């Protein structure tokens, strides 16, 4: 399969490929997609390390879940079965190059008045062979091989997407667990604030307004805990489905191994756009689909050309087993047939095949544009996520200091409860925002590596029985 090269990418299918045979052909359509030499975002240009990129997050649960998904995900199993089906299709198409031989045998006995009631034995064989003079069988084999490549790259692309989805969902579950811990810690502090407000009310230092405000703040925080528990359970159940197991074990593992949101590496090497396109299995799949559809044009056009077929038969018959092979007869026939008139059906099939190839060409172009968009958007998202984590870290430090001061000043009677309430709410918001931005940063790292074509195993994406080049292997 051809690699996509960088620079101004000119996608031009040769006239012979579009015609599908060596007969008279027309000029092939051409279209140009300008693939840039470099990315518009500022990033290292070294070759990207997208192979098993999730291990760089240093989170054992992420590693375990992704490996389980790649081994047990049911969607991946379906795609693998489609690859096996396409491989069988290649074998079936290649069988067209060989003769077809059928054997027959029988025992006959006549009945009725004057009939010879002896058993008559017969053996025979028939053979037919289509000579691929105008490339019909060859085009069919080429189409089936391209279908196999498309199925293999489809499996690879599903691996790429499932790996990223599992990693991102696990990171999001980590963030939800952190936010749940934050809510529970905050609830403990707010219980203390409520108790302090009650003591101050009993001492006549404040009005009941402080108590009501403290109770309202606590109730709002308490109400957020069931929602976070629900979201965490849903995330865990999603992971369970993706890794091919019933719900329950993943949530238990998340609760037993509570830790901070994983921190991705700082640098993200993007490589070149051309290298990315070679590593994207969805782009390769679209290219293989285009090759399959162009080969089918040759199959359709071969219907308009003469068909040469050799047929032969051999047989014997006798009234006894012992002399069955005494007399053997046979024949050989070579025939040529040519379509004269079918109401335009064959030419309509050619036109349909050409239209399908044009659609596949547009699909290939769209896959290229989509891949470029994915990387550019993911790189921008990663840069923005890093900046947000830095700013939210600064905000958390300031909010934490403000909350400590407000709490001590309220206990000393220097400020009212509304000021303390504002400081506590700002601290809670800052903690949640930092956890969310840390998950956003890790997920942006995952999305970027996924967009660069990471997360699939080239040994499972076969093209005519061999692994395609340019993939990420284990």
C-alpha cells in the first residue's frame, strides 16, 4: 500500500487503476490537498512517542484498563472477526485463477418389462477454467486484498479509539474520585463552621442568620456528594463495559487505589504531518477502501469484454465394477462468449463502480483533513490545559490562604459569617477547578497521542497476510 507523502499532496489515481483493466481508459480525476510540512502549533518536531503512550501517565489502573480493553473489548472482537472474514474473501477470490473440478458417480438399474436388471456403475468428472484474459479475476483479487487491508486498518483504528476512550474515562474517574474526596473534606470543615456558629449564637455574639447560612452551605455540599458518587459509578461502569467485564470490580479498584489525577509528560513531540498520516489507521483504511473500489471498476468493465473458458469432462460406465475402467470417454471444449445486449445493465454497473470510487476518493480526502484537524485541535487543547492548571494552582493557593485567614478571623469575631462563607466557597471552587483542569490536561495528552495515531497494534492489521508498514507495534 502506498504511503502518503508530505508537501503539497497530489492525490492522482492512474488511468489504468480507475479503468481496472488494460482496455482503453480515460483520464483519471485529480485533486490536491495541501499537507503542510510543519504544524501551525509550536511543538517539538521529533518523532512522536505514541507507542503505548498511556504508560507515560504512570497510572497502574490506566495501564491495566487499556490492556484489558485491547484484549477483551467486544467491539474489537467483532472487528477482528471481520478481518478473518476478509482474509477468507481473499482466498475465495484467488481460487478463481484455478480450474474448478467436480466429480460424480452413480449406480443405475432399469426396471420394467424387458429391462436389463443388472446394476450399471458410472464415474465422471467435469472441469472448467476461466482464462483471465482481460483481468476480471485479477481485479477481483485486488479488490478483495484491499478489502482485507481496509478491515485490518479498521480493526487498528478501533484499537486506537478504544485505548484512548478507556484511558480518558479512567482519568475522568480519577478526577471524580478526587472531587468526591474534596467534597467530603469540605463537608467536615463546614460541620465545624456550623458548630462554631451555633456556639456563637448561644453566646449571643451573632444572630441566627449565621447558623442558617452555615446550615445552607453544608446542605449544598452534602447534596453534591451523591451526584459525584453517581458520576463515579457511571464512569466505572463505562470502563467495565469497555474492558469486557460486568460492573463492580472497576469501581472497587478505583476506591481502593485512590490517588491524584495522573500528570502527563511536559513535552509533546508531534513529528511531521506526513508521518502522522502514515500512522493513522483511519486514513490507511480510507485509502484501502479507495483501492478496493477502483479495482471493482475492472471487475465491472470485464463484463463488456470477451470471456474465454475451457471446459472438459471424462467418464466411464459399465455393468460391473471389475471392468468399470475398460472404456473411458471424455471431451475438451474451448469457448469464447461476448456480451451483445443486456439493456445497458453492464455499462450501468461500470458507471456505478466509477461513482463508488469517486466517493471513496472523497472519503480518503476527508480522512486526511480530519486527521490534520484532530492533531491541530488536540495540540491547542493540550497547551491551553497546561496553562489552566498553572492558573488554577495559583488560585487554589490564594483561596486556601484566604479561607484559613477567614476561619481564624471569624472565630475571633473580627468578620461576619458571610465573609467566611465566601472564602470557603472560593476554596471549594478552586479545588474542584484544579482537579478538573488536571484531568483536562491528562485527557488532552491522551487525545493528542490518539490523534497522532497511537494506540494500535500493527500485527493485527494485515494487508494480504502481511503487516502494513507505518503502524504502532507493541
